[in-house]
């Protein structure tokens, strides 16, 4: 094993577009799909060459519809892949044919460079090299071996302390000084891979988020080498250092003086620790330290399709939403609205338990309360913003009208389920727009409207589950009376429970839905 880059990790906002670019356009192999090691509700994908060779890997954390980050000093700014020098023309033509934004080719450090922009705005450089070393062609990537990406060429780091950054990397990662070109100091490893340290004094500071590169991971010779480095970094008071067993490698994280996160990772045990080379990227791994229901976690992670596979094409609708398709769709749809402080994924596990064969659509509320999503603001525990309720109901009705043509939703087989603030949103919608919802499940809900509109809810079926040990439990009665007065077919139950949801809720909701299968 030689020194060099192990992998590069970035953050994407739309995982399907990311897969289509890195697998479909660049021809890389999806070599591993996992839940995040720090957050199991975050999908983590690894792309690489045909054998997941260390040094070929680029990985992405999926922050679906997450906030945008900012490129600046204290973070990497570019990913570069190595290709054969003669392949530059192929990639230039391919980018033009596929409408991928690009600039170049130009010459950098004597090498031809073509810059591409991925769907998140990350700069991806294709660099023509004379020799790359060991790599494994992925024959199913759709790119001829002569033109295919060999692996990682390097990364660019922006630093306002460029000299200190370069010295740190030289001292601890096995990279040595190479050529200097303008504001860039090139560092070279034994593998030939490079890190370009660009003097970014006067730039703005990087901000984490989608469309940014999170860290650069360099190679360590062994676990012992990582542990020895840990001691050396502690001795020089290098700041926070975290050491982890990442199942596929053992590594530590540290920030270099300019602020960029550097990981030092072992080659072993490698990505065949739980899959054969032939099966790489087909299974799904959830780190063993997560004790939560693994099936529920899987439902919360975004689905995607590889090139040629079925996938959901998301539409630009009034609410951020997440779709989860079952293995065998029965044509029914369950729209899920979360409670305060949650998001579009929170109700998906419950949805899958109560409706195993339904398309699930989880919504994210557009209002905020102390920085967390809600469907409308509250002024105190029982007083709500009436103007916002009215406007958000109209936006929600527009969403309902759009999901039919957008996703093939059958209005006759459509049910809504809302918890707490989400249930309140459904109840307000039924009163303000009684034509919009025909089947609804309200969990721990109350009336939020100060006026009492006269409505006709004949033909509307509602299940309302309140709880004894819940501040809002006694308030459910007023809402239920309003719905019954409007002619709704109401089933109401009071559970020996609190505001949280439990197994009894699941059983009752599942039974109620099964009785109403169209």
C-alpha cells in the first residue's frame, strides 16, 4: 500500500440526480449503499471502480432537499478524476451530447483538464494522465476501457493559511511538495495522486450544506498507523480528533490548520467485507451501533434507481415531499403529514406498517417553529395563525390536485394521515375545503380554526385517535363534533396513551384502512 487518497466525500441534495450523473454519465460503479455512520436517517452512497479500489472512491451523503452550502476557504472545492490523455476528446463530446455544463479543456500543471459541473454544482475535473497505476475497469459502466475513469486524481483545498495547511499534510499524510502554479501548491503522494492547496486568503468562509465537499480521506498503511497518528496529533494539540471503525476501514478525523476536515483511513478490511466483488453495491448496510428498527430506517431513506431501473421522477410541487414505493404497489396512496419539529420522513415508517402496499407520500410543512418544520405557526399551545392556516390550506389543496397527474395517484384510493400539527392541518383543510379530502386519519389532533364554517362532509370518512394522558386529548372532542356536524362518517377512539404514537395506534389504523380498501 502506498500513500494517496482513499476517498472524497460530498453532500448531495437529490440522490437520484446524483446517481444518474456519477453512474449514468461518468460510468462509475455504485459499490456500497449504507445508512450514515453518524446519522442512520441519512443515505450514504459510495462510487468507485469495478472493484471498489481505495483511491477510486467518491462518496455522497444525501441531504434530500437540504439547505445549500457554500464553497470557501476551510473546505475542498473540486474533485478530480484521472482519465487517459487521449480520452479528453471523448468526454468533451459526451458532455456536449448529455448537456452537462463544462469548461475547457485547459492545461494545469502540464495536464489537460476538462471541468464539469455535477447536478449539485460541485466542480468535477477530468484530468488526462499518462499513467495511473492499478485500477479495475467497470465493464457495465457504459464507457469503453480506453475512455473510462481510472480513479481519483486528487482534490483542491481552499485555505487562508495555505503554508500551514501544506505543512500539516506533508507532516501527517505522506504527501510531499510538488510544483507550484500561481496560488496553488501541489502536494504529491507515492500513488501519484495529488492534493492542490490553493491560497484563498480574502475568500469567504465555507459553509456546510448540499453542493459542497465535506472532507478528503487519505490512505493509512494500517490501523496501527492510524493510532500512532492519533497520538502524534494529540501531542501537537491538533484540536478535536475522532477515531472510528467504519466497518470497511478504520479512520480518524482531524481539521488541518485552515479548517478543512481530513480523514485518514485504512485500506482494510475493504468493501468486500460484507459483499463479494460481483455483488458490490447490491445490498444495504446499517451500522450495527444503531439499535432502532432497521426496517423503519430503510423506509426513511430516499429511494433511487440505477440506470435502466424504475425510479420515481419527482415533480416540483408546492410542498417538499418524499415518496416511498412498496415492493408491490396495490394502487393505493397514503399522504402523511408530520407533527411539530419533524419532517417529510418522520411518518413514513408508520405509513409502511399500516399500509404495506401503498405508495407513501410524506410532506414537509412550510412554516417553522424555532427552526423546525410545521404546517402553520402557533402563538401558544392552543392559538394559531389563522391567516397562515388559510393560505397553507390553499397550497395543500393545490398539492393534492397535482399529485394525480404527477404520480398517477387515484383519487378514489387516496387517504391522508396526519399526526398532531399534521392532523390539525388535515382537519382545517376538511373544514375550509371540504371537497379536497375523502378519507383521513387524525392522530392526537384538535380544532385550530377560530371561526366555524358551514361544511358538507357527507361521504367523508374519518378516524380520530386521541389519548387520555395528553394535553390535547380533551380538545379532540370539539374537532370531532365539528366533523360529525358536517356529516362525516367518524370513528373516534380514546386510547390509554400519551401524545406519542404506539403499537395500538398502528393496529387500529391498519384495521381501519383495510376495512376501506377500494
